[in-house]
């Protein structure tokens, strides 16, 4: 299927690895010129080169922290008027809410709620004026089924999801959609770091914990980042113009509800 977005411009945040990288790769393969952001220059530039080689599109890499005002300014300087915005950042640390103070909450809200809102604010009006825009927020399956130790993530991402639910109904008339993609367990560095922490605590080998978790998913495996990237690209395509304000779970069927 031709997604009809060849020649468009995308800003993909937190994209040197994992899900952000996969979204950038899938969009690039559709002929979209890409600006990717991550904090560390080396891995980011390596990813940019891989995407260029795989797709032939223009890839601009900006090494900065997207959760800071300076980082967002640099990202928007490199890609001032994206047609496609993929919001993403590292997730907040797990823990017990009794140990979190106001600064912990502000950091989580800054990264996983206010950064995407700031980037939407900076880009959505020009998208509406041009009559095309696609915004995808990478959140988490925890938005639908909260995980107790991820309270900072549950709270911040729920805030973003609530805000977007209102705005997404205002932009769609101008062919600008805003949706959430909710990853369950995807085979990325972050998942393996989390599983290693679980394994260390339980005194079990990390590979064993990973195998058990994968086996416990209805699909019998973790998600592949490429699957996530392709879902993102579809949401960013011309055929997805009637999908807005949705939160799409990619979890191999782990959430047990009918809806
Ligand atoms: P990952 O650790 O594999 O990759 C994260 C990427 O984000 C890296 O490129 C890193 O450099 C970049 N990054 C992190 N913080 C940044 C910042 N402040 N500024 C710029 N770049 C930054 O992680 P992932 O698995 O791809 O996860 C992406 C998001 O999805 C995270 O918010 C994570 O919490 C969420 N998530 C992931 C899973 C999963 O199973 N992988 C499940 C649920 C939610």
C-alpha cells in the first residue's frame, strides 16, 4: 500500500534506538524526509546513516535532550514545519509513590506530558493551515492497564492522553490527526533493562525472566520494533485521515478486555 506521504517531513523524537528508531525507519521507507532526535551523538548518527542507506531520504540528526526547552528549540530549528510529528522520550523510572517528591513528578510530567504538548503547540497550527498533519504520541500500554510501580508513567501519560482527546477532535476537520500508540512489551533496550532489574531482584538469570515473559504473552513473544514502526507509518499515511483521538494498543493481545 502506498501511504501517500512521499516528500513529507517528519520530526521523530527519541529515535536513535527502539520504538522511535523503528518509526523513523518505516516513515523513511515511505519516502518521508526525517529529522531524528536523541541525546547521544554517536548512536544517533549511526542510526541516521542506517536510515539513509535503507531509504535514500534526507535524514537530519540532532543530538539533544527533547525534554528541555533548548532541546525542543534545536529540534524545531532543524525541522521547523513538520508534516508528521512522532512524540517520544524515555520513560520515567519505576518505584513506590511514597518515595517520589514534587521534583520527581515534575521531571516525569515534563518528559512524558508537557514535552509532547509543547511540540504539538509549536507545529499543529501550520499543519492545519497546510491541510495535512499527522501526530503520533508513543505512550504505553500502562495508559490502558496501569502498572503500579510505573506510577510516574501512568500519571504523566494519562495527562497527555486526556489533553489530546480534546484537541484531536478540533484538528481533524483540517486533516490533522492526533493519536496515541500504546506499546506493550517490545523487544528494545528499555524492555531488557527493565527485565534485568526484575531478574536481579528475583535472583534469576535475565534470559530466563525474558523467556517466561515472552511465553506469557498471548502471542508467545515480544513485539518487534519494526511492527510498531509500520503501525506508526500507517497512522501517518493519507489513508488514516479518519482516525483521530484514538489510543491503539500493540501488545500481542495481553490486555484481556473485549474493547
Ligand atoms: P529505548 O530505551 O530502546 O529507546 C529510547 C530512545 O529514546 C533512545 O534513542 C534514547 O536515546 C532516546 N531518548 C530517551 N530520552 C530522551 C530524551 N530526553 N531526549 C531525546 N532522546 C531521548 O526505549 P523504547 O523501548 O523504544 O521506549 C520508547 C518509549 O516507549 C519510552 O517512553 C518507554 O517507556 C515506552 N514504552 C516502551 C515499552 C517497550 O516494551 N519497549 C513498553 C511500554 C512503553
